[in-house]
C-alpha cells in the first residue's frame, strides 16, 4: 500500500500497517519527514510521481494523509498517474473530500475514511504504530462505494487495531463537528478568555488543563478541519451559543445553572455507559449492504472483526 | 487541627495533614463517612458540638470543608462553640464565604483558602493524601487578615505539598470563574450538544473525553460552586458568548476561524510557558505585607517555602 503524506497520521499508519505485515511505501513533501522515515527503516520518497507510478504498477491501495488544503492538488496527481488504484483518505471531514474526489473523477475507486485519533503533536517524529489501537475509524458507506475497495480499507483499519464505524459522509460530518471540531473551538475560547484575567494561569489546575489541551494543536491543522466543515460546525456553534446564553440568563435571573449542569451530567453519564454492539452478520456487497451498515453505525454498532464479502470464500 | 466535613477535599486534608505529622480530628455529617475514616484509622465523629468543643479547648485550627450551601449553618455552630479558634475554609469561592463569615462575626480569626485540586469523585473513599501535591492553594490576603492565622494556614498548605498563591478574595473569584467554573459549564455544554447528534458518542475520542471530563462531577457540587460565584461567572460567560458569536459569524461570512484559533493557541502557549517565580523576602506582618503579597500573587508569584513571620524567631 501507498501512504501519501507522512505526518502524524500518515506516519503512524506507515508504522502500524508495516507492523501488521503489510508492504508499505510512501511519499512526503518535506525532505525532513522522508529522512526521518528512512532513518527509521521505512520506504519513503519525496518523488511523488515515482511513488504514484509504483502504486499504479502494483495496484496498491493509496491512502491520502495530507491536510485538507493540500488534498485537491494531490487528487490531481492521482488522477493523472494512478487513477485505477483503490483510494482512501484519513481526513477529518468527509463531505468536502467526497466533493473533491468527485471533481477529479476518482469517485469509483474511493472510500472515505477517518481514524478518530491524534495527539497535539505533528510530523513524522510524532507518529507511533499504536496510534490507532482501539480507536474508531470511520468508513464511508455513501451510495457510490465499491464493495471490494470498502473491504480493503476495512481490513487496513482492523489491521491497525481500530474498530470500524460505518457512516454516511454527511452524518460523519455532523458528528465530527460535535465531538471534535467544537471541542477545539471551545478549548480555544477557554484559553483566550482566561488569558485576560490576572491570576488565572497561576491558579489553573486540572479542569483548565483538560479543557484547553487541544488548544495546543497547531492552528493550521485546527483551521483546516474546522473550515472544511463550516456548515455542520456553524450549526453546532449555534446550539452552543443558545445553551450558554440561556444558562447566563438563568444565572442572572434565578441564580441557577441547574438546567445546563443537569443535562450535561446526564449526557456525560450516558456517554460513559455507551457501549458499541458488534456488527457481525452483514455481508459486504449483499443487497442493501450500505444502508444496513449506515443504520447499524448510526445506532452505535461497530465492526471489530472483518465482515464477509459477498461471493468471496471463507 | 480540626476538619469539618470529610468529603473528597476534607478527607484528603485529614490524610495529608496526618501524614505530615499533625494531630488531626474531624467531623462528618454522614455516618458512612465517619465509619470510613475510622476504619482507615482516623479520629472522626458525627457529633459536631463535641468536635467543636474539643477544637475550642485545644485552640485548634478549624478547616471548614463543607459545600457552600452548608457553610452558613456550620459558621453558626462555630460562632456558638469555638469563636476564638483560627479558622479557614477550602471552598471554591471566596467573596461569598467572606461575607458569610462576616455575617457570623468570625472575621477576625478567618483566612479564606482554596486548594485548586480535585477529581470527578466525592466522599471519604475518594480522598487521598497526595491530592494537594504541587497544586496551587490560594490564601486570601484581604485587608482584615491576621498575620498569625495567615501563617498557620500557610504552614498547613505547605505541609500538604501545595504551593501558596496569595490573592484578594475578589481577584480569586474572577480567576476561578475563568479557569474552573467556566470549564465546568463548557464541559456541560459540549456533552449536552453532542448527546443530540447520532453517531457522536460512537465517534467520540480524546478531545471529547477531555472536553467533557468534568461534566462527570456531581451536579450539586458544580451548581454550588458556580452559583456562589454568579457575578464573575456571568461576566466570563458574556466573554465566551461574544467570542463564539464572533467566530460563528466569521465562519459564515469568510469561512475562517483564524482569529479565535490563533488567539487560543497563543494563550495556551503562554500558559504552557508560564512559570511561577517564588516569593522569598516578604515578612508576614510587616508594614504593607498584605498588599505586597497580593501584588506578587497577581504577577504569578507563589510561596513554596514558609515565609518569615514578623517578630518570630528563626
């Protein structure tokens, strides 16, 4: 398989897939990243055309692991050099990527993906083979997806230790706004607010550290993921502003924050008790398999061991 | 010394002060808490009058470690039975406590305190002797405070492994709103928002877990601290709503969240680099000592080893 972009996610993927016994080669734009990968014994190059020609020749699965702003340029190269390879990505938004892939005529071989993992660090050196262990890895089950490419990417995610959450791209983006992009903006807001208050940093303890941890993420990465998901994120911000405005008004009028505190605690309790039933019986490729997987994913179910593919043996 | 209330903070304080070689006894309302403390070898009772009489007889430092709503009732008992004992508290707001102490005629012997530590759990069993280690412990330096009581409480905080941040009560409350009460309300808001989105809990990973961790805190405790600090918290909420509204509008108009993301990242970077110079030269009780400590605290300085007290030897 071929990993395009060897930053935190792509670099971790190269390590994890190699550790799982796969044959992996990759491209990175910066010489530093490639040198880091080579020093660690991996097969990496700064020559994009050469890497994509090799992918085309071996019919390798191509994983796009570049930030959203770099994606259209990369798709152009793939369309020119390796248009028939199975293709996936690890970008944190799915509708915008789907549109870009469609624009480049690559939809037939594409299955969007998003491993829900990360750290506040970036670059090859920050990667680790265990980054995906026990993390959700979303695979898109939009109407167009091909069963064989889908099965390929499912195997990759499982090989890396993740469990697979099947989801439609639009539903992924709504959820990602709520549980990833919104937390980033709330962390930025909390850090910004406290910075203006004398004594605040001096007194800051656990709740502030936790609440601002992701504000340490590189601004470009946060912007890239938030701005590529502007629609769902805007709606989530509307919800948050409405909740906070109501809480402020109740606090001023009645001296109470009961409503918000009780709903938040109930929600967090539900989250703590949330468990993920396993999807076992769907065969990839059978009649209605995409709808069936999307419905199961929406209900919280996940794939922990490879599903059967229609027509394949064993 | 005498600890009134043996929950997470009071129970941890009993353990930490005992470990530091102090003679500690305490009161708890619930039989379960007292039984837990006794089973662990501590000196605890459900008889408040007896405990306070013993404090009065031994001129013990009394630490009020009950939730804010229970504080006025407790102050009434202290005023009736042990009005001359040095008195402190560990409550997360300081202006409201100061007012209650004044109302009960106990101001002369009172120095407000707030160890900035905790977990999402509560009750005797949740406590631990190391809870205060390397945590900020605010001591109020309001105009009235007595130098000897202040020195007593400073020694207690240092014995428990904390460092002391001197602060005026009103400045403490502004900072606590920004770095403790606001993070709680943002966590409740994030959990509430995500709970309505299908797939959200299924995809939730690090940023959501961190961002909602404190929403697991018992609602009564969150309400007690937020509602007792309604003024500063209301202002902090105004700031947050203004920042988020501006971010939403910029996202809708220009597709950019650059402003918020960059200010948040800069603030968090400043926080990561924030270091706390040590206060070494002030003598407690010297001319202007309260103002001097408040100014040093406001500038980020802390007390890590006991300051000299004017007129005392060694």
